[in-house]
C-alpha cells in the first residue's frame, strides 16, 4: 500500500489559498466588494436585484456554449481538490467523504435534507426582503429554449459539487491536517459559505451561514459528502427551474414588477 505523506503546514496553507483563489474564495472577495458597492448606493438594498443565471450572449447557440463552458470551468477547483486528496488505495476519495457506497441511502438523506432546509431558507429570504436586508433574487433570466432547463439543472449540479466538495470534503480534510478542532472548521467553513452569498444581501449571509453550521456539523458526524451534494443540487434545481412559476404567482414576494 502506498502512503502519501502529509504536506508541511506552509504547503497546506498555500494549497488552500490556491484552491480557494480559483473558486469560492475569489467569489467571496467579489461578494464582499459587491455588498459594499450596493450598500453605498442611493437605491436601497431592498430595491436592488441580482440574477443568478443571466444570459451570456444574445444569440441562443453562443449563450448555450458560454453557459456550458462556465459550468465546466467552475468545476476546476473540484477536480483539483480530488487530485490533491486522491489516495492510491481505496477508497480513492475517502478523505473527501466519498467511497462510492450506499449511494441510494445517501441520496435519500439528501432529499430529506432538502425538506428540512427548504422552508426555513425561504423564510429567511422573505424575511430579509421584508426588512430591506436582502436584494430581490432572480434565479434565472435565460430565454425559454429547449436547453434552458437542462442547463439550469447542470448549473444546480455544478453548485452542489463546487460548494460541498470544497467547503466540506476538502476544507475539513486540510484544516484537520492543520490540527484545527472540529468547531473551528465548522465555523470557518460556514463563514466562507455565507461570505460568497453576500451579493444577495445580509440576509443571504445569515441564511447560508446557518446552513453551513448545519451541514458542517452533520458532515463532521458522518464524513459522507454525497447527501450534501444531492441536497444542494436538488434545492438549487428547484429554485432555478421553479423560479419563473413562483415569481409569476407571487410577484410582490420575489420583487418582480408587474
């Protein structure tokens, strides 16, 4: 059996910095700058809007190409994390919390997680909107096309993989190598999760921070990442694809003008 020596502390910190700079850390910096920008404008935060899945070109075929490219390249840090923590012995991705076993049971736990976090998440969003602490979030501005729903579904899967593999699997492994205690890792991961959602307003930070605490605590107990990937991807798919119907049904709640 081949054993892989744990890198030095300095190398681990450089590694974490590189992984985060390529993805979620970069998004967190931009989100912090964005909320400062929004908060210092004359338009109140509650009267502002952000779009999660905007069109990337005014021609459908190139919009599709750009959307797919964005999804693929956003998964680069995930592939890097898998490469860095790959083990020669099985399970190869065990340190990330994935052993390829019990996928059916883990998927069911993911579905149950959606039921647990869905309503509280919506309540935090609507409460933030009512208090002027959150911007109106438009889940998709893509024009209706044969590829719109598949691309939105792929975008949801991308978010589930990108966020949970890095925030749970990778950071828990590497910060553990640095001898951080369990709650320090959970808290640090949750703060990062909330930070890159700040472009949606302060309420989004609170909601995602609380979600990060729950996911981190559960992952620390189970060390199985698949339920969280499934829960995140399924929840985002419901939001991305179901948004047009919800916004049309309750335009005042979702900040949509008549």
